[in-house]
């Protein structure tokens, strides 16, 4: 019987008569829904947000990487609908789940979104249906959290329904790699589950990589993101080392990167942000704690990375001190509040910590970010007061008014020469001003000062121009 169901599903995938559901229409879910629709499937997007569904059904997009025209075309062709009605999932033959997997206040996995999504699917499940979890999570989630919920409804996974895990690897803002041309790893609960999930993704993703279990697939994603976290932690520690040795870390990294093998370039910065790197390794650390194992690399990298915003603020404080000014009462412009360059996502951004720490010391902080003209504190980091912040222009007047300009995110479209020309003091955490020529501002770069800042600047009047590193 299950072989018949598998053959039927495979055939419906093959001839595109299968209806594909996507649960959660955010950064991951919406691009995926568009790929399925482009491949010729009818796609049902289910999201609990009325606002998101209305916006999409009116042919708009809330995700930078998905053009509104794509959404509008798919809605018009009848290939895509967005709904808050979970019963629509009952019409689906295959469902991908891309709901949030945040951490709780105690930094443990918060599985409530995955649980709620699984329950919605289970209530609407029918024999022959495939469900694939894409949300980043700890190894064991698909088997331990999802499988029992589906089987409570009397459906046996691998026989009546198919269940798999396939980690999402989307890199928002990446001009080269998108959902379609990024290889996709897939692991099922049974071999039949893997087979149907591979068939589904092969219909719209160029390369699909099967692995033997859901746990292996879950761990692939955690290895990838832990790898990034640990390497960023290492290079941030190298920046701290270079600060102390008065060696330019950027020069060291660029020279090391000329080695054609055995070295991969990572760059230091003001800390890590986004929905993945700061959170995902904690999922693995938590899982290992339940097995009485302490993940030392993960914990150390996380510690170093989370200390970077405080280090930046200390650098601002010392730089202002060199100008005979205090943080308290200074006007500070933070340039770039997104968690990485050229995107509009502010979740977990280190800029939020830098702003908070500066304000705790009494600074008046304004921001400029071409991607984030305004934002509300606390909406993105799960805490704090909900204060509306409206960005200021990157004008000569605003730059000149600021006692210090702190470059936190190095968006490509920002004019760094203008900042160096019009600001008084620049603290550059990304080496963004490296190519700018000497200007009016004194520029202090993270781990790039040739000699101790204090001795270099004692007695110097403010607004003195020194070499841009
Ligand atoms: N953003 C990234 O760059 C990225 C990259 C790789 C993996 N991931 C992972 O993908 C998952 C989703 O992340 P995202 O960035 O797309 O999140 P997101 O917040 O952009 O989108 C999630 C969507 O799910 C909806 N939602 C929440 N609960 C729901 C429910 N029970 N049923 C239906 N919809 C629900 C929300 O309303 C929201 O629209 C996370 O596990 C994340 O770690 C994210």
C-alpha cells in the first residue's frame, strides 16, 4: 500500500499536479514558495500573520530578495496563494515548513513555532502527504517532535505519510547564490521519505544531496553555522590580539588569504547577528548538554563574538577621550544597523547592542542605514523599550554635528569618502574606510591602529586629521 502511495506522490510531483504547501512565509519560506511556483506547482502559503498574507495576495513582497512582480505574477496565474486558514493545508500533497526557531530567554531552543506548525499539519494531514521541516533545529527534532505528532493522528510515518528534514541555506542579499542554485541537503525518516523529498526538491533546486537520516541533515546545518561562528570568533580574537600588538589585522588577513589552499578568509567586526549564526550553535550546545557533554568550541566562540559590541564601545570611548570628550553627552552617529551588509534585516544585529551600550553611557545616538530608514527598539532583539528610531541623512551637516561616527555595517552604497571628509571622528569596525583618501576626520579602525591611540593623540585638538589606516 505505501509503495502505491509513494508512486502516486512521485508521479504527481513529476507531472506537477501535486499541490505544494509552505508553512511560514518569511525570509526562507517566501523564496522557496516562489521556486515551487516557478517550477509549475500550485503553491499554498500558510502563515499565521494576516498582514503578511494580505500583503502577498495584493501582489507585494516583504522580503528584499523576492521581487513584488514575482509574487504578483504567481498570484495572477493562480499558482500562489497566501492564507491564514490552516485547513488549506489539507489540499497539499507536500508541505515545507519554514517557521522561526528562536532561543528562549535562558538560551534554550524555543520549539513552539515548530510544534504549532506540526500540529496544524497533523490536523489536516491525509495519507500520501509529505512534510519537510526546513527550520534550523537540534538533531532529533524531526523524529522526536514531529513524528509523534503526525502519528497521534493514526498515520504511520514512512507508510501513510512521509517525513524529512532539509536545512535551508538561503543567504539573504547574496547576489550569486539563491534558493535555486544552492545545493539542498535532504534526509528522511525512512528511505522512502528521503526518496519523495529528493524528488520534490529536485523539481526546483539544481542540486539535491541526500543523506541517510533526518539527524544527519539537521546536523549538516548546525555544522555549517557553527563553522562560521567559530571562525568568526577566531578572527575576532585575532583582532583583539592585533589591537594589543598594534598590528593591522586587516593587512594580516589579506596577506594570509593569498595562500591558495588551507585558509578561508573571515573578517572581524562588531559582533554577529541575524537569525542563524548567533542562535543555531546554541541549539547544538543545548542538545549536547542533555547528553552531559559541554561544547567548548561553540561556547568560546559565542563568548568572544558576544563581547565585540562592548569592545567597540570601549574603542569609541577611548577615541572620544583622545579628543577630550566623554561618551556622556556626545552625539554619536551609527552608520549601518543591519546585521550584515546590503540587507534590511536587523534581527540580533550587533548595532542594537552598540547603540544600547552607548546610550547607557549617556550618549545621544542617531543612526543612518540606507536599508533601514526606521526601526523600533525591542522588536528585533526580544527586549527593551519599543522606541521608534528614525534615521538621519548622511549629509555634511549631520556628519559634522556628530562627535563620532561609528561604522557598524559596511553597506556598499554608503559613501565612505564623504564620511571621512565630513565627520570629525570615525570609528570604523569594518575597515570600510580603508580605500578612502585622507580627509578631515580622524579615523580609528578596529585592530588597525599602528600605535597606541592615547599616545598618538595626547594634546591633539579635536578634528585633527590623521592618516586613514
Ligand atoms: N533568515 C535566514 O537567513 C535563514 C537562513 C537559513 C535558515 N533559516 C531558518 O529558517 C527558519 C525560518 O526563518 P526565517 O528567517 O524565514 O523566519 P521569518 O521570521 O522571516 O519567517 C517566519 C514566518 O513564519 C510565520 N509563522 C510563525 N509561526 C507560524 C505557524 N505556526 N504557522 C505558520 N506560520 C508561522 C511568521 O509569521 C513568519 O512570517 C528558522 O529556523 C531559521 O533559523 C533562516
